[in-house]
C-alpha cells in the first residue's frame, strides 16, 4: 500500500478513528492489525517473514536476559544474527552473488553455473531486519530489558508508518511509546497534519515531477550529453532527497497523529560542509545504526590509522550493499568511504581552512557525483554518464538542460513548477538551518491566517499540480 494512493487515504482515517475509539489497553491491537494489513496489501505471503523474525527475536531476547553465561548469550545472539541476516541474504542478495560468481566462472572458463532464483524482494526487509537486530543486540549489551508483551513487541517490529522505509527505530525509543497512555491532542493532530502535508508536497509536487526529467535521461543516456546530463544529475539529488524525506515526513506525521514520535531522519543534508557532516544529516537512523552496531564494534577511530581507515571503508561498503544488490551501490558506498578517509588525511596532514560556503559547494558536488552511481543501472551506464557529461558542444552550452525530443516531453509548465518547487525547498532548508527549527514547529508558531494560508497553498499545489500515478517511493526497493 503506497502512501500516495487512494487505498491509504481511505485506510489511515479508519485506523485513526478505531484507534481512539477503543480503550487504551486495546490500542496496540488496532495498530498491530492495521500494520499487518498494511504489509499484506503488498504481498500476503511475505507476512510470514515478519512474523518469523518477530518470534525469533522475542524469544531470543528473553532468553539472553535470563541467561547468565556469556557463552550462551553469544550463541543466542549468533542465532538471531544468522536467521535474520540469512533471510535478508537469501531474498535480497542470493541472485546478486550468484550472477557475480557466474560471471567470474565464465571469465576463468569454468563451466559450473549457479542457478538464480525467481522471486520478489520482500518490501522493507532491510529496514525491519535491522530494527529487530538492534533489539536483540541491545539486550545482549545489557542496555535494554526485553519486552514481555508479545503483541506489543510485534507492533514494534511492524509499526506501519515506518515499516517499509524507516526511520529505523530503536526499541528504547519506540517500545515505551507503544506502552504509554496516549490521548488525542490538538497539537498532535496539527503537527501530524503539517508533516503529512509537507511530505506529500515533497513527494508529489517535487520528487515525482523531477522524475519526469531525470528518469528519461538516466534510462537513455546515449540520447543526451553535456548540459542535459549535468542538470539530470543535480535534479536526481533533489529527487531522491524529496522522495525519501517526503516518505519520512508522512511516516512521522501519521505516527504523530497516533501520539507516537518517530526519529528525525534528515537535517538539511545538502547544506553540509563536509562528507562526515552529510552523513550526520542524511538517513540519520541508518547512519547511527551502522555506527553503533558495526563501526564501534570494529574499533571505530580508537585504533591505529590504517585500521581506522579500514573501518570507515568497511562500514560504507556494507552500507552501499545494504541499499541494493548491485555493484553500483557498493561503489557508491566506497566513494563515500574514500571521501571520508581523504577528509581525515586532510584534517591531520593539511590543516588549512577554506570558506564555509565553498566547503558546502564542494561537498554537494561530490555527493552529486556519487549519486550517479547510485542511480545508474550498471557500472557501465555510470561510466557512460560521466563520459557524456563532458561532451559539451557550442550549441549545448546555451541550452538549459530541459528538452522536448520525441517521447521525451517536458512542458514549460513543468519547468516553471520544478524551478518554483526547488526554490521553496531551498528556502525551507535555510529556514530550518539558520532558525534551528523544524518546519512544523515554525508554522505552528505563526498566527492562524499565515498557518491556514500555508495549509491551503500546499493542499492546492498537491491537488492541482501534483504528479499522480502511484509512483513508488525510491527507498521501497531497499
């Protein structure tokens, strides 16, 4: 079930009504039923995977807490890791590694071939797997007590607003909210409404409109060169941001209406002055997950310099692979890891300062270049894209990058609306950065005329100019 679908627009009000109509002690059941229904609307059979993961980590968590032997605790946590990551590997990476090995076998003239499997990738498997793993690992670390109520733990794993694409929540943050008493408050409803409205604006008005230009260029790189490819690379950076941040804001808004606070996942990442700052502000819950459960256990930066650099590269290569079963994602992660290594070397060996605004521009450009590998279908497509970016002839220089060629058709209205939407996005980013205030907080502090003016403008823009067509969120494939 897509957020941007009529199905969801009918589903969510029913859930909210039922949730607040029943007694507090039964509200978890309403949300659990709604969450499972939300998931089975994608592919009913795969609900088995969520239920299995829930059962395993619920009982593993309880056994770890009751067990005094460190050896037994390690066996139990190993079981959780093996089963959860085993399912993730099988469904998401089996064909990827099979194809890679088959190519290798062919190169060395080995006739053996691994048979690839034909099945759909379970939606959200990377997100809920990491969420359940963090629960078991935190209990093993002794920083969390297990949840005794199976139904509420099942809700923690499957809570529908953030089930498919995060934020990746920690049990210490989400479970207490599931267990607490929640009353309907006007402030929750207002804040949730603003977040949902802004999320839909980011998705339908900005991201999906930019996709009208980005997708044809990336999918047909041979037909374009120069300015058009440069424009497409920048627009994709904004498309993926608005697509993913839009999803997160809708998820946070839906949860807020239900009295639950989800983690903030983005903090103006494109205003970062370094790659390290970018990763503190982009997909924050994933970055913190890798930091706490991979980077620090490897030794973090408390080791000798070569090992420190290896730790950085390992984390970002694995992070790239987490995003998708394709070498382009691994390369994308490797680029970011290498850039972080270069930053450390620059800071230690060449400690010279450059203007802040210049650092922001350089960081954004490096991120944009890396996004090309993220978006490309293959390594060859990414290299072709880079090659053709620099094939600029005299006529191409004077073209703004939009086109009207054959079945590639970007109208003047779409150009105007795209420019308008990006200006709004940049202004909101600057507002949040320099006012140190989230958009929803800023709006709620304004007088009612300004507030309702914003509501009307966003609603009208979405309904009148939004790009509708059930366009899937980009991060649903991860």
